[in-house]
C-alpha cells in the first residue's frame, strides 16, 4: 500500500504539472503501462481494435494483485481487467462483481436493459471489472461459496473490500494512460454487484459520484432464507421439487393475475403497472379447483405452496425474516422457473438454482458457524429441508472467534435497516435503482421498503438524489413478459454531470424476447420513478407517449 500511495502522489503531481488539460491530453502508450504500476500489482497490456461490444479501439489491461496464501493453504488473488477506449470523456466506471465463481466479467459497463452501443465503454467511460479475490477453479468443486467461505479475509473481500483494493490501482492506470485526471466516477452493478454498489454508497460515500444499481441483493443473507422456505413449501406438493409446479400451473397464475389486475392501469396490455392496487385486488384462491372436471385451476396444495412462498420466510412466532413478494406476470418466465422449480443444468439433475446456489450461499457464506455438509445435491437439499427458521436464522447475525463480523454486517449496507446515505448525499452523489417486479431471487418489495425508509428518514427528500424504477413483468435480469430494453445509464450521467434529474425512462419490448405475448410486440412504455406508475391516458396503446406517470392519492 505504501508503494501504491507513493505512485498516486507522483502521478497526481505529474498531472497537475500538465495542467490537467483533457482536451489536449494524448493517450499514453498502451505497451508502457506495466512499467508504472505498484510493486504488488502485475499487469499485461495490448492494443485492440473496435469489436462487437466496443465501438472504438482500446487498450486492454489484464491484472493481478493482492496475492496471498491463506491459513488453509489456498492461493488467493484479485484478478481485474480494464478497457481504456480511444473515445474517452473523462469518465470512469467500476463494474462490480456479481458472481461467486471467481471469473472476471468483461469490463464493458454492461447492465440489464442496455444495448451494446449504450454500454458505459461506448459512452466515454474507461471501465474496470474484477473478481472478488478468489478462483473457483482452485478446488474443482461445483458450487462456489465453499471455495472461500472458510477464510475471513476472502469473505470480507467478496463482501465489498475488493473494490477498496482495486479502485486506487484502476484510477492510477487510467489517469496515467490518459495523462489527465478522471472527471467523474461511477459504480455499476446488478444482483450481487447491485448489493456491492449500495454497500459502497454507505461505507465509501465519496469514492463514486453516481451509482447505477440493478436488482440489488442488499440483504443477501436474509434473502437466502427464502431458498429454504421455498423448498420446504414445494415439498408439500411433490417430493421432487422439479415436479411441484408445472409450466402450465405457472401460466395459469400469470393469466389469473392479468385477469384481475391488467386493466387497473387503464390498459389491458399484459403489463401490470398499478402494482399496489393489484396486490390488494388479487386473490390466488380464485384459481382453486371446484370439481374433478375443472381443468383451468390449481389444487389446494399448490395454492398453499404459492401463498406461503409469496408471504416470505417467517419463524414460529410469525415474525417476518426477510420480506414478501409481488404477484406478477413474470411468474411464468423461464428465469423464475429456473430459480424456484427446475433448471436446465444437467450436472445438477435440473435442480433449481435456488436449491443449489441458494443452499451453498446460506450454509457457507451467510451462517456462522457454517454447517459441515457433503457437497452433493442430496445433502444440499436435505440442508434446506431441515433448516429451522427459529434456531438457524440467528446464525446470519452471529459472529465467532474466527469471524469478527456477522454475514449481515459484512454483506449488507451498515444502514440498510435505517438508510439515510447522509454523506453520499452531502457529497453530491446520485443513485438510480431498478428492479424487476417478478424477480425470484431478491424481492422488489425489499428494495421498495428500503426506499420508503430512506424517504421517511429524509422527510420526503429521497428523490433529490435517489430514484427507484420498478419494472413490471421482469424477473432477475431481462426476460419475462416485460419491456426490458431501457437505458438507465444516460439519465444517471445527466444527473451527475449536468444536474438534470431523471423522470420517466422509456422502455421497449425486445423483438428477440421469446416470452413476449403477441400484443406486446413493438410496445414501449414509460418506467416511472416510484411511487408513481404508468397509467394510460389517450392514444395508441403501443406507444409510451400514450401513458403518464401518476401517483394514486
């Protein structure tokens, strides 16, 4: 770290001597970058031409840092890459890691909703991405979390600290390459990367000027309880979770939601924007079979399982342990089914993501002490089935002699329960959050509740620096019966750099989305900042301009 600090001081003095004149700055030779990095950082570089993802030539940097051997004799290091485009507008983006498998995603600034030409790297950003400080391939195991969960430093790196370590190195390389100071810094992340973004806004409020946050799992340990809750509920329907709810069953639920709610926003278009009114109006029991010859219905055990799943995990006293979930059309999506019911991964015998990934995360990352499990599908499923919501849930809040922080302390923003983001706001920071209403992994209700608390704590002032955009029909990422093609990055740039606050963001139904209904083809809609929602006014139903953002009184 001393070498890094010295390098930063020297670089800053050099840049100031140049006058920090971005307009006349010329890019440093890509091949010479390795000579100027700190001693504990190793990089290789090459100049690349424009490709399908990057619209201008760029210097590609691949790096390794923070190398160490742990007490359990495993080798750890943080891997990162940086793309430095010729088309640079003084912007820097950290694309936060969203994986537990140790790979480094391409540093493009890609996030749900964006088309390639809208990626951060094509909007004048230099972009860095990294892993969380570990290799999945080091042990050859299948599932991921157990690969680093026994090492306290690795857990903390995965939680958020890898950003603290990589960020100054990335800034050093970027500013040396362009020979001028970075003008604006952004954090971009979705899923677990969205969680990291929210953690960074609380823990390091001056590190980034703006955050783009998608489908955030900011209460990840609590959200993981849902996987055990789901499996226990579905086992009451069928001992084989994969057979518990058929595609037809879920399509019936989606159709029933539409029948009861679609017109509440003024237009029957297979999208439900009047979310609050829908949750008050929808009655799942209306799908109950009334006789042996009733075909378009669900058995009572299936209705009970779905009701329990949507209520969310609770203990024997009825206390809410995470949150509840919206009834929405995305319940019929491929993504929802793969997380809850049945995946397409043959190595997992088509067991759902929630059973496999959820069990390993809950057991190894989020509980202390971690239970000793055989890493086979039978053992993982039994762990979820035997999970005791009275006795086992407190472990996500527990510390130990080896881990001086609980999973909730490490993984969640320190002010998640009572958010205020005071320092971030004071520094002029801006944040845009979007979340699919049909997300099967992290409930949009938790994100809405977070925003409501933030707004309450700021006496109605949350909108001054944070905007939340729920996306009807969208599951965990693109898909479902949703308008899931939208650009949230450009409004964030305008908000940070030109003080232009965003309002409605136009979203389109992707032509290549196989889950669209016939009447959704060619459709555009305004995504409205919560608590407003899109309501039909007048005009052609396919056009966004026929809708206005309204707030129910």
